C-alpha cells in the first residue's frame, strides 16, 4: 500500500486543486447584475473547448485568457457598430500585443495612395502568374512588402515571411508562455520581425536624410503602422482569393460572367498597359462574386451567415481600415487569373475530375 501512496496522492490533489481554483475564480469575479449571462470558465483556458455549445445571442466567457462578452447576429453587430467610443472602444488581447507590440489603432491608407498601388499590384500579379500562380500568403505578403516597405528582394521577403507566419499563428492563441507553445514562438519571432523592420526603416530614413528630406514620424510609430498593415494583409486576403478561385472553377456560369467583364476591360487596354482605378471601378460583378465568396467561406471559419447580415469588413467607426486595399488586391488578382483562360479551363477540368472521383 505504501508503494502506491506517491502515485495516489497526486491523483487526489489534482482534482481538489482544480476545484479550489475554479471556486476562488468564480467567487472573486464581479457580481454586477448587468453582465450578460454565462460563466467565464477556467482561468486562462476559459471555455475554448465548450464555446460551440452556446446558443444565446449574448453571453460572457473567457477566450485567449481574456474576459469577453460575445454578441451574435445582426442585432449584436448593430450594437457594436453604433456605440464606438460610447459603450465600448477598440481593444486587442494581450496575446496580440505581446507577440508583435500590435498598435492600438490602425491607420487607414489614403485613397490617393491606393490608386497609385494598382499598377504595382497588376505588375506583381502578372509576375506571380509567370512563376507560381497559386494565390497563397507568400503572394500577398510579397505585395505588402513591396508597397509598404519598398522591399523587392525575394530572399529578404522570405526572411521576413517565415517568422511572420509563426507570429500570426500564435497571436490568437492561449497566452501560455512555455517553451514549444504557439504563443512562445510568436513572441520570439515577433522580436526578430521588429528588429528587421527597424533596420529597414533606419535604411529608408538614412536615404531621406541624404536627399535632404524631413525624417517624419518616430521610429516606433512607423514600425507600428507597418506591423498593422502587414498583419492585416497576410492571411485573410489570400484565403479570400483562394475561395474565389474555387467558386469560379466550380460554377462555370459565374465564371463566364466574370470572364466577360474582365475581357471587356482587357480589350480597352494596350498590350503592356497596366490597370488603373477606373478599370477597378468597372469590376462590379466581380466584386459581388468576391463578397458572396466571403459570405459562403469566411476567412475566420465561422458558420455561414444569412444573406444581408454578413459584414466582413465591419461598419461605421469599426470599419476595417484595409477594406479598400483588400478590394483592390482581390480584384487585380482575379483580373490576371481570368485573363489566363487556359489556366482557368484547366482548373475547371481538375475540379470536374475531383468531383467524379469523390
């Protein structure tokens, strides 16, 4: 019996300890009656494993180690969109802030700057098609580096992309700082990304001084702005473009309408003439296709919402600052893919074969 005592004691103490932690956590929380219904779950872990079973429109819980209230549906969105800086304000979890020192507020790209981005997007998309047509995150990150950092060296971009991928994967994870966890890797790689960005900014600042131009913003402010732009453009846009390509390949009647729209634009251009903002404004049907793809296959993986209730870019003061940038990037990529009719035909054939096999 004594031989088994060292093994029995931990088995008894573990559930007792967990119960005491849960009891103290529950009784130490606020008793305010105005809180939404629901519990906050276990410390740190919260209710990540049980969130699927909740059905109320409003409830509270703990996600990513943070206390949260969840508002579901169109009415919840309306409450959030119409009460910015009244009942609530923008906020980021600690896992996001610590992993990459994420800025509290993201700057919105100016319309005039976005118009100048379009030819660069078009040229890079065409170049990408020649080498690797897949709309993966490397393409979107390469585009962001060229537009926001003026970095064009493929090796330099790859050096930034690999750790940046680990950062974005760990930003929205449970903030447990232990070796081997996604959060731990995100913080380590985030420091490396920060240093690399500072070196790039210092080099750009040196060029400005040599050209007798003003230094402008503080180094940290510039770094924060760039981090926000890179994070926003890293994963979600490439996921949306992939979904659009999937639907175009599987729905020939939709593809034909999109093809017709883009070929009319292509016929009005010279052989090597790049797209302009006026061309983008003509892609109304294509943008409707992209928005419906977003609704059917949201990048975040949430259940498909009913028509007229899906707001992928937020609204009012909570409108996504990168909405217009994402629209331009998606439409420019669609234009270059659709122009390559042989590639799209091949995609359609592959999709039909896969359906037959399944």
